[in-house]
């Protein structure tokens, strides 16, 4: 059987993390090195600093980021968002989804390999610790196969303790984004009986992270995450991915002076050995490939040793490899870009037009209008105000149409506390001669410190004319 036939027969029909019997295949990835790995390492430092530092950053005494799902309170870039703003989150999610589609169509899974938290923590934190404690991939494999003795117990316990400690730190940072750093410090310093729920959440998160990074590992990308499966419908022949140049590399083999018939690939399998998901990139784009570039660095090091040009494995599209075509903006990319720009414009407009106070004014249900002796008509209204800022707001309500007067019931003024809400009741009285129909549409302006902050429409009922 020829080498080419062997390559065809070896093409797999299942994910690399599962064998023929359906059992787990443990991946022992060689430690990569090279320019891309170094760049990813520096990028991971920046990500880790950002991830662990952001809970401590505050704006005017409030978190810069907060995702308090329990209280339905979210703070982004120092601005507070409430459930009434969820339409903005929905629209932002749609925009983000379109961005992911466009980005994947053009650049493949670049996000997964470079900035995905799962990849950063697994490959650039936990796996590095594993190399430090248990040694190289070959040493790790021998250690797992060895019978239990003091040395194996020492290394395994050391790794698990360090893994759990880091998982505990990650869970604390993760929890700080949900409940805030002040509440997290309270959980740490006050008696456990006062924060049973918070401590339980902290331990659960720690256990989940430890399970993912100590055992589940690459299966989070190949089994749980749907992004890899989306490649089948998002990628086309013009998408930039980590690709093997089969035109240049095939047929594989170690060429001799008398046999210059082989391609540049010497079939060393180093690209397979360094892959954190265990795939052979030479078989083409696969759902397990996270575009982590470990195979690029490995192949470049071999090309340097055999005096061949780098780039046998590189960022490229199928068109660039097969037809030597340069990257081009096709109609599909242009269409996605146009939709994305439109969504960004709309989202920006919605964010800029977002008011600091959410106001609802409705007539009291079941109440008819009241006709006074002096010919004036009054309606009873309920008003609900939600303050979306951190400062107390003094509210003034004015009829924009200049009709009638407003009389508050049980209060002289309206003040809404920061991050709070109030409900109030008032009479709106309008002279009967100014009403032209049974139902009159009115515009109510809401002012704070003399500044118009919102406009609300409501109805005013009067006698039939």
C-alpha cells in the first residue's frame, strides 16, 4: 500500500477524544513553542490581568462591570441597566451573533484560539502547570500508566491542589462579577452562617472549574460548545483558517537526493502531537480545531531544520491554497458587513437615546373622570418612576400641551432615590372647554433639575360632546 493510500485510509470518522468503543481518549499534547505561542502567552497575561482586576475597578464608588442576575441589575462601563432595558440586551445579542457569523466567515475560529477564556485558562494556565509538575507529554503518559507509588501520588496531589486553588481564584473573580467585590469580601470576612448561599455558590463554581480544567478539558470545545459545529455552515473556501498547504506538502515522505518526488511534509506528525484536541490538521478543517496555532509553530520549527520555507501550515483559505488566489471580499462578506453596520447603528442610537428614568403613567383602572362645579374635568393617574442612575433625582411633571394643572396626592414633591423606584398618584385637571373629544391624547414631560429627561403619552377622559 502506498503512502498516499495510507493517508486516505487513516482519515477518521469520529472525534479524536472518543475511541471506537466510545470511551474517552486522553490527549497528551506536546508543549508548543514559537512566535504564535509566545504572542498568545502575552495576550493571555493581558486577559488575566483584565479578568482579575476589573472587579476592583469602580466608577464613583460603583463597579465598572456587574452582572447581578439574582437582583436583575447590570452595570456596564459604569452605567446601570435594569430589566426595563432588556430589549437593549436582546438587540446587543443579535448584533453579537451577526458579528460572530461575519467574523467566522472571514477569519474562522480566531476567537477560540486567541481570546476564548476556556482556551486561555486550559492551554496557557492549567496545561503549563501540568508541564511544570508532571513533565512533558511523554512523561505524563508514563506517569498515568505507572502503578500508584509515592512519586505518582506526590505529583498528582500537587497538581490537583494547585488546580483547585486556581479554580477557587477563578470562581471568586467570577462571583465578584455577579455580586460585586464588596459583597465578596463580606462573604470572606464575616461568619459563614451569614453567607451560606454565597459560600455554597463559591464552592460549586470552584468544583465546576476544577472538573472542566482537570478532567473535561478539550471536550468543552468539542462536545459542549456549538461553535465548532457552526463551522460547517459558516465557513466557505474563502474563509481564513489554520490550514495545511497540501499542494506544497503532498505527497508526504522524507525526500532523498535521488528521489525528489515528495512534498515538503516529511510526515513527522509533530503537528498532531502538539494539538490540544489531538487532530491531524493535514486532514483539513475539523470541528475540534480551535485555530490555536500550535501546529503552525511546530511545523515552522521543522521547516527551519530541513531548510524549507515556513508556512506549510499557516493562516490561509482553501482558495489561497488550491488556486493561489488572494483574499477577496465576496458578496457574502459584504452582505454580512452591511447587516452588521446597520445593527451597530441602531444599537448605538438606542443606547444614546436611553433615558435615566423609566416612567409609566396610566389612569387609575375603574375610575371615571370627575366633573367639578366650576366646569373643570379631572382624571386620577398612577405614576411609576424607576431611577436608573446612582444619584437621587428630583422629578417635576409638566403637561407638554399646556393644559390644566397637576395636584399630587399625599405629597408635595417627587424624589426618586438612586437605583430605586417610587409610585405616586396625582389628579390632572383640565377646563372642559379645552377638551374636543371624549378621549384626549396628552404628552407629559418629566424634568429633573430643570432638564427634560423623558416624555410619556397618556389619555384624558372627558364628557361626550
